[in-house]
C-alpha cells in the first residue's frame, strides 16, 4: 500500500508540469499576456503574493521574491523559532529544578539547555547571514 502511494505521488509530480502547459491559444485576462512571433508564444504570468504584502500597493512594499522571502523569515520563521528556543530553555530550567541532585537528570537538563542555545544561535545566525546576503545583492 505504501509503495502504491509513493508511486502514485511520483507519477503525479512528473505529470504536473504537462498539466500546467496544457493551455492553448491566446490567454486573455489577468493571468498573462501572449505574443506571437514566428509561431511561438511568450506568456507573462503574474503570481499574486500569498502573504498579501502587495495588495494595497503601499510605497514601502517590496513585491519581489527576495521581498517575499524576507517577509517569510521576519514574520514567520524568526517569531516561531524564537518561541521554540525560549520554551527549550525554560524546559531545561524545569529539568534542572526537578533533577534534585540526580546526575543523569542534570546531564539531560544540561544537554537540553545546550541544544536550546545552539538552536537560538543558529536562528540568529541565519537571519544575520540572510540580511548580509540581501544587502550585498542590493548593492550589486
């Protein structure tokens, strides 16, 4: 049963691009515009932002892929990761309090604290690296 599900998913993913390219003729509407030059069609497809950051056309909104990734990192990944890191550190503190001198429990609490701090450092480092790369690309 598992093999059948995996094979069906693989076939679907392989056939998905052909379904997307199955349109014929001129496309009229907001999805795209076609131009014929020598029998070939060129389509410009507009993909709306799923986070609605470009809906109001505000002057400060960035409607590009790096802008979308920046919104995802700043509004989703960092807040959730920060909460998870804080909960890990609190859990490690709880383990320290409930260890009551048991060296195995203290070792477990120490490892939980270490991994929580490493996770927070990775999260902060990833944000700093992404910001540095974005700044470098913007200068180019």
